[in-house]
């Protein structure tokens, strides 16, 4: 019965995906955040929606613990934690970007089913566009919380270099979230974003223009093994080394393109080295996403090493060292990420 109880909880999470998507699209969460207790009729009026549906939606949210319910007044409200997770895309704890991952995984299931049978890969670019949007929206809050204030200062001498003016390559940059945050924080430095996926590069360019950092950012379509340029002070890989087919080949190219004394920052999903130590809620998220996204992405490229999203420090360090780096250390970590520093020379 305990196991069935767990499964009912999981079923509730699965059944919540659709209502949560609607809540975001209709601005229901936004309308509740900071607004105090309200009835279904009040929320419906505020969001120009139909009251009976909103009442059912609110009850589902309350049963999930995503909003609070006061039976005395029959009103629903959002506390500070709920508002931080659901209320605004600018919140450093915004959670709803994760929904795009769930949608992409379901839409791509037929392709992945086939890959499980054939052993073939499914390239990052072959996924539903929800995945690219979801990566941007879900990763941005964590990067906003940690990148400038914690991860870069944890790297030896990098913050000082970027403050006075350094040259940085952000490889596998996707929609350029990390590139733009760094460009905003270090206006004297120059940032080059590379990704093999042309549509992501287009989106990164538009996002940089909207953020007002066009003057110090350049985005180009290129792979991790052949991106142009030399003598970078820092090369950064955010959550992409394990997605690559030939991460050791990429490591060699990073080593060739760094300046002497330059730093390679590798941000990877948090993972322990042994499977049994990853059998927890975070490992559950990563192993599931990895079986649908990261492992097929790597299998679609040359070598197809398929590190997976739970590669762990020992395997990642080995790949980094294969590129010619002799000094590798874990510089920082959060419950979701590990940050490695590898120095050239
Ligand atoms: C999980 S996403 C991370 C995107 C971005 N770094 C971020 O953190 O928001 C992985 C990215 O790696 C890119 N990628 C995968 N293989 C690549 C390769 N061999 N060369 C360059 N980019 C690659 C994908 O196109 C995708 O944008």
C-alpha cells in the first residue's frame, strides 16, 4: 500500500502538467502572486476566464500544495514560496520552464521509442522546439542565482580577468542565457557564443539584442570541435559536454583554443559516481531526461560516447584530462550542478 501511495503521488504530478501549463498560459499564477486571498470568481474576473473551470483548477492546485485554501472564507491564495516558483518569469526560483521539458519529452516519444530499438541517436536539433525554449526558461533561474555571484568567483583569477577585459567562448550556448548574463556582468569583456544548432544561435542573437549586449556578444553556428578563435581567457560549457558525441575531442579543441593560463569552466548536472548514490529525486529527474534527451543527443554524433546526464566527476574528469588538461578540480556545486575548472598550462 505504501508503494501504491507513492504511485498515486506520482500520478498526481503527471496529471498536474496540463493544468499547470494552462495556469501559466492564462496568467493564473501571475494574477494570484502577491494579490492576497481570492475566490474562483475573482480570479476568473481578473484573468478573463470562465469561473467554473477556474474553481476546478484552483482545487487541483490546492490539492497539489501549489496554492493555499482557507475553508472558512473559501478563498485561495499564494504564499511567498509558491509565488517565487510560479509568479514571475524573472524570479530566480521560477519553475514553470520545466513544463516545456515534459511536453518535449512526450511529443518526441515516438522518435525515442525507435532509438531504444535501433540504438541510433536523436540529435538535439531533431527534438520538438519546446525543448530549446524549456532549456532557456528552466536553466535561466539557476544561472541567475549562481553564475555571476558564485561560479565565476570560484574560478582562480577569472573574475578579475573578466572585470578588466577578457575574451570568452561559450560553447554549446543554446539560446545564450549564460552568455548574456556574463556579458551584462562584465561589460569590458567580449563573449563569443557557439552552438551547432542554427535555430538556437538565431534566438541567442535576438535575446542579446533585447538585453542590450549586442556590442560585446557574437553568436555563430559552430561545433565544439571546430569553433573559431584562439587565445580565449575562458571557454565555458554549460550543461552540454555530456550531450556531445565526442566530448574528449571537444576537450582537445578547447585546450588548443585557450590562452596559456586560460580556464575551461565546465558546468554539468550534479551527479555522484555510483548509480546507487544517484537514486534520489534529482537523479530521477536527470536519468529520465537523459534517456530521452542527452543520451540520444550524444549517440547522434560521431563517437557517440553517451556520457549521460549523470556521468559523475570521475568520468567527466577523465574526458577533460583526455583533452590535455592536467589540472581539473570541482570549483563549485549546487544541488543541481557541478562546476569544474580545468586550466591550460
Ligand atoms: C542542454 S543544452 C544547454 C544549452 C545552454 N548551454 C544552456 O545551458 O542553456 C545543450 C546544448 O549543446 C548543444 N550541442 C550539442 N552538441 C554540440 C556540439 N557537438 N557542438 C556544439 N554544440 C552542441 C545543443 O545544440 C544545445 O544547445
